[in-house]
C-alpha cells in the first residue's frame, strides 16, 4: 500500500494538519504540513484551524499540542514514543525537589510531561531559553530542568551562576564521542561542527555553531562553508540536505558505533503505516484532564508571550 498517498487523501478529507519534528524520518517529514522544532510546532498547534492535529513526534510534544488546543482532536501515532529527557524528571520527584527551593522561579524545558509543566512557571525551548532567562531580573532565583547540559550552557551564557539545574539528560546528545568527532575533523579539516546545546560541554567546546535544531538548519543554509559535522539527532540532516543539496552533512558519531545512538529510538518508532492507521481510526487520541491542562497551559503561554 502507498501509505503516503493514502495519508494525504485522508488528511484533506478530515481537515487534519500533520506536524512532524525534525527528528522524524525523511519519509514522514515529506508528508507533513509543517516540519520544525518544539517551539515552531507549539506555535503552529496553537494557531491551526484544523479539526485534527496529528503529531509525528514523542508524547510530550503531542501533550503540548493538546494543552494549546484542548478543543481539537490530537492524535499520536505511537503512544509508546517517550523521551529519555522527559523521563529523567517525574512530577513526584520534582515536587519533593522544589520543597528545597520554595522561592525559586521554575523554568522547564518543553521536553517534560504535562504534569511537570503544571508545576512550572515558564516553559522554554533550546531556541528561546537564553532569551527567557535573560529577561528575568538578575537577582531572580531560578530552578532549571530537566537537561543538565542545556542548563550548564545557559549558565555560561547568562552568567546566572546561582541557577539550580536538574540532573537530567537526553540519551542521544549524551552519547556523542569527542574523540570520534576530532577524528572526523582530521578527515574533513574544512568542515564546521554544529552542535545542539543538549550536548556535553566537551562537545560544545569543539563547535563552530551551537544552537537549536532550527538555528543549526538556518546556519547551514546561510554559511558559505560546504561541509558540516552535525552533533544532534540525525533526522535534521534531511532538511539540511534539502535546503543545501550541494553541501556535505556528516552525522557526529556516538561513543558506541553499533548502537545507532545518534538516532532517537523513540522518534523512530513513528512510521507511515502507524500514521495512516491512526488517521483512519482517529485513534490513539491524546486525552488530558481539563484541570491539568489549565495548570500546564500557563507556563506554555508565558513562554510564547516572552518569545515574541
């Protein structure tokens, strides 16, 4: 069966918008209405006039879409598509942790569950985290979660040395090998290194450009260089290659070359067949209690307002 063709037909018939994260496979990116990072897709989810939002990504992303569009049907093709970073910070653990920091403003990376967002003052993404934190008074006490690498990077940029950072991490960005990146650089001495701020500091030190997936994509389009070593999830290389077909994009290797660790195993759980079945049956649907939605929504809306 030609799942792509069937999906496009169903999408039109059902007034559905398909959102796909940069880390999805190329075939899924190609049938999506919008491909982007967390912030871009959150904004689209908030503004769409479609009756159905089908989110090709992991569960916290679909939850965010539902929070912003509670009156719309939000579908997630693979409910088991979790996130190692989101899983590193549970709501119960966060509640206990915050008892030690009662006067702190809680800033959560969007890679968190709806329950954690409900305990959050302001959400952020890797695109806007520095801007949001720099907009707060210098003496404001902050707890940042859950990514320790992004938190450490933000501290180095904003000089918020007293910012408390949760000890969580993304399994993909933790696994890039400094030694193998250096070896690649020897093989391609003219290549520029692009790195996501979820990478470890030892990787970021090597980078010519540090930024969100959207920022790295934009840099690769505009920069005159024609070779890039890319230290983030490999799905972004598809959009980079589409935008710059004459340039060479090399995925940064993980420590264990046999594990496929520069692919997010959760993102790759979504397939065209699952998308077709989900859209056909309008299930699995993301269901969130309205009271929890209202609590979580405040932190996301504050992020969107501060990102303008």
